[in-house]
């Protein structure tokens, strides 16, 4: 059986997930559900990044110890994923001992190989971002990312000489065109590596400055830099190094879904960490774009986040999942707007999909006493009927190809092209005339084709809209239809005049 290992970033727990976090997680969920449906052995991992300054600060603000704070927020985090129908197989927390042990093993391994060396560090540090900047970068004493003042810090730390492996990484990326996707991000990383010499990465923090982290096994006065700790989650969840069987089964198929904000960590630091430890890189990294509010990235630090649960309460889970993946190409930035969501709802969902399901059930009631005629592949039918059957037969492969490329829009367009064709087939066939003319055989075949379309549609939309797919299936699973309310009643917004 082929395996598929897909991961999301492990999110910081200094707040609950917003739309941006839900986007990556829903994308991973859709791929997982699709591959499971196709019979693959799937491992879908998500989790939380619980060490470091940010989380410590959030805990202090609530007057809690960091451990109390993270333990308190995790159930709420998991609840958001439950509400969004996320089918993860494993949830890793960086405070779990299975993770801590792997991090310590990994650090010791690199240390023994001479990859980590002690040195003095002096630099400008942004506390909220946990990043050191050069004088040039921190122009005017401000962090170039968050625009808050940086602090001058001098301390003794362990460094990882990334540049030793730079030539290897460059060659690796060139030899593996699908390693970093989309192509624009791959090119960005390639030119970065071609134009710069990687600076040494500081992988520790003195315990005196930051106590909330994993102590280095060879220097207990230091804790692990939060990114070094976090990236290792992708292999600690596989039980590395103890569970070699699981690691060997899943690691070769690993796909990291991330936002473009953390591309460098995943496409440069992480592969080099693995290579230095004698392991090979993940199979692929896909960095998607940002959800924005107006022209700004949606983010906790900007305070402009939208809570996914509010959108769910108003429109339902499936509508939310559909909208995120249908409206913006995976890889580009998009603006989250209620109007755009309502437009998709009324168009794709109410007019196209909802209408197709409802009218098919209604036609069965009207023309066949609610029966569901059995589909006959070789039935005699019009050329438009035959072309629907052909389209239906090609749908699975079209969706497979699209999702292999992580092109959610192409997958949904393939499904909607069948939906559109089937709606047109009704207009062309005019079943009411067939009924009048007593053409029972043609009418039965027409209905059978329509129900077969619904089965295919339900199957292929299931990864995107699990509840809707289940509803459609339950309406047509017996030999008689079970018609309920329309799936997506049109939304009519009252305009304020
Ligand atoms: O970076 N649009 O965690 P984080 C789209 N702990 N996606 C967004 C987004 C937006 N506006 N905002 C956030 C961290 N995301 C680290 C990761 S992994 C080893 C460690 C999504 O909580 C997107 O996936 O800041 C982004 O990469 C991630 O959340 C950052 O989450």
C-alpha cells in the first residue's frame, strides 16, 4: 500500500487558530481524505509549538506557568479542529516527552558529528519575533518584520554552520523540481541560495534569558532555539529514532504544507538539519499564500484576525471549507470577504450543486414515484447523455491529477464541470416531454444517469465537503429517494439603503 504523510506547521499556542491557520489545516485534511478514499495509508499530522518566548509571554500575561497555560489552551485548540471536521491522525505537542526525547537525541547527534559549535553572539534581537537581525536589517533600531524596537544582546551560544551544506542543498533543489512548490517559491529559494552565503544559525538560548525550552543534552545551561525544536516535530511524531519501521514507511512520502512566511525555515534550515544528521529531506514542501484583510496579512500580532467559528456559525462548515479552497489559488494571496463567500454560496453551491441534487430528487418523485432507476452502462441514450457518462468516467482521474499538483481549484472545477453539464442535460432532455410522450425507457435511463452523476459528485466532493457528501449519499442510498430540504438555500442579503 502506498503511504502518504502530510503535515501542517505546528502552530504557536499564544492564541487560538484564525482563518490563516485553518486554511493550511483544511488543505491537509482534504488531501488526506482524498488519499484515504483512494486506498492509501495516510498519516496526517498537526500539532502545537509550545516553547519559546512568545508562549512564555502569553502565559505570564495570564499569570500562569507556561505549562499550565499550554495545557489549558490545547483542548480549545483541538475543539476548533473538531468543529472544522479535521481528520488528523496524530497531534503532536512539543512539550510531550516523545518529542523532547527526539530533539535531545537529534541535538546530541549533530553535536557528536561536530556540527554544533560554541561561539559568542552579539546582535540585535527582536523579542516578540525571536529573531536576531543585523544592524542593516534593523534599520532605525526596529525589527524589519514587526516594526517593534530590537534589543542589543551578547551571549555565548551554540551555532550550526549551515553554509557547510549550502552547495549540497542547492544541488538537491536543482535535481528535484517538485521539492519546493509552487515554482515561484522554488525560484525564490534558489536565488537566495545562489546570491548569499548562509550565516551560522544560533541554535541555543542561555537558560538565564529563556527558561521555557528543551535543555541541550550537552549543555544544560542552554535551551534549544524554538525553530530547531519545532522542525523536529515532523520526525519525532514518526517515533524517530526508536520506531524505525514507522519512520521508513512514512518519511519518504512526507509533504509539508506551510504558509510562505515560514518557507526559509522549511526549505533551507530543515533540509540541512536532516542532511547533517544523515537523513534525507521530505518529499515535498508546498508554501501557500496569505489570507489578508484589506491589504494586510491576517495575523495575531496585527490584531485583525477573523475567527473561523464565527463564519461556521453563520454559513456552516462545508461552505467555509469550500470557499477557502475554491476562491483563491493555493499559492497566491487572497482577501477574505463575506461578499465573496456569499457569491460562491449562491452561485456554485445553491445554483449549481444544490439545484442539481434537489431537481434530480424531485424528478424522481414526479416521474418515477421516487424510485432510483438502476444505471446501465450500455443503456441507449442521446449523445448528450453519452457525453455525460464519459465525463463521469474521467472525473476520478481528473481529480487525482489536480490534487497530485495540489491544485484544489482544478479539482473542484473538474467536479463542477460535471455538475454544470448535468444541469444542462436536464434542460436538453426535457424529461417532462418524455413523460408526456410516454417514452418510459428513455426517461428511466435519463434518471439513472442523473443519479449516477450524484454518486460521483458525492464521492469526489467528500474530501472537501464531508457533511454535504454524506447528506447527498443518504438521500440516494436506498432504492427510493429520501428528499429533504434544499442543501444550500439561497442567501438574500438585505441591502441597507
Ligand atoms: O510559524 N494566511 O506558527 P504560527 C494564510 N510555530 N496562512 C496563515 C496566515 C495567513 N494570514 N497566518 C498564519 C509558526 N497562517 C511556527 C511553525 S512549524 C515547524 C513551526 C498559517 O502559529 C500558515 O500555515 O505563526 C503559516 O505558515 C502558519 O499558520 C504560521 O503559524
